C-alpha cells in the first residue's frame, strides 16, 4: 500500500490509478493540489430528477460539478478515464436508507440505471488557504476534517430532505476574515463559510465530538469556522430511503482533472 506522503506530489491521474489498483484507500485531503475534488452520490435513475432539484435548491452544500449519463460509470467531463466504480478510495453503501458497509470498489454492484452526481468539495479551496499562509489543522495532523450535523434545514425536493452538515477549520480571527474573501472565489466548492464562532448557534453542542471525521485541535486565539459540507446529501439520502445508494466515505473524495481555477466552468452532462 502507498502512503499519503507517497502520493502528495502526484498528478490526479496517478492518484486515481493508485486508488483503482488498490494501492491507496486513505484520506484525499491535500492530494493532487490545484485540482477539484468531489463528493459522490450514485442513485437509480428514478431518483435522479428529484436529487438534481435538491442540489439546485441547496447549492452551498450540494454544488454540482458533474452528472453522468445513465448507466455510464465513466464521467468524461471530469477528466481522463474517470471511473466512478473504482476511483474513490472508500465508498459507503446504503440500502433503503440504511448504511450497510464501506467498500473500496463498487464494480460488482453497479447497475445499468445508475446516475452519478459529483459535488464540489471544500478540499478544493484548502490549497488556496494554505498558499495564503493558513494552517489547515486536519491536514497537518493527518486526520479527516471534522464534520457536524446542524439545525439548518435544507430545502426539500421530492423525498430528499434534512439538515445541513458542515465541516470545520479553526483559524485566528484575522485568517477567518481572510478565508471569507478567498473561499468566495470557489462557489462550486461550497464558497464562503456558513458560520463562524459559537457552534451552538447552528445546533452543534460539542465541537470536540464531530458526527463525521475526527476532532482537531483548536488553539488559543482561534475560532471555529464552518463551511457547508458535501455529506449533507448523505443525510437527505437516508431520509429518502432509495433502494440503493453509493456515496464516498467522508474524507475520501473523487479527484478530478479539473483545475481549481476552473471551478464554476465545468460542463455537466445530461442523464
């Protein structure tokens, strides 16, 4: 198996090849710098229109980067030979809204009616924050970004509904203000923060106990800054209870060949 250090300077294609070969199944934060990473949701076609509406109505947590043709696991708009079945380090499988298992390949359960949705991820703007001199704690500590359920209600669409999930990075106040400006340039990677400061204001009772991912250190003089998170659709999917759904495992994204500078310009195919 390869380590994160082995892949940190590799191209998106090289990282995907390592994942496809079963040589890497770890967190993708900080890998393939300069290229968009995406959250994944794969659903039977009968749910696709309602899920598309859910994403359009909730663009902060669900910014669409690409949508596949029905049944086609190769999404050409995302890069060279991007295969949804093999190129994500870890997948979560849901049946009738219930989580079943985590796997590293979904080829055996792929269906001809599947539609794949790839949603922008905050990992895509972290490089810009680091280039501005900010420390991204979960990358430094080698952990998965902490994510929390909130009391912010998403706009429902068909059977899809639920509350927002947010990701958190702790920053000094001056960096938090600067981060608003920087992330405003990444609207399809969740854009500006939803909230900063008191977690209780958005329904988070204990910031040291995330619902997904790992806790990170919050240093003296720092405040928690919360961005909308692509785990939000996983909550909506569990509420919709489709017969089957495939998502990424938190922190384990699909790495595309789309430069981060092109966020907002990517084509989306029809399903």
